[in-house]
C-alpha cells in the first residue's frame, strides 16, 4: 500500500513539473479539454489530454 502511495505521489510530482512544458506543446488546449468557471473558481477537466498521454505511455511501456 505504501509503495502505491509513493508511486502516485511521484507521478503527480512529475506531472506538475512537466505541466508548463506540456502546455507549450498544446496539451491542455485539445478539443475535449474543458475549462469553465463555477462557484467562483476556474475548473479544468483534461479529458482529451489524459487519453493522449495514456496512449503515449502505453506505447512507451510496450517498447520497453
């Protein structure tokens, strides 16, 4: 259980660190990524970006 928590923490840290670079490449602005304002907050739901990054990670995992 602790191992999975460490893996999730490291993955979130890596995503947070790479977020500015991914935004410069166009991720986060793909069709299917939703941004809206509700309850005085900006909300972001990156559906298309999640699918694309999942496919890329799957291809990399298959090659390794």
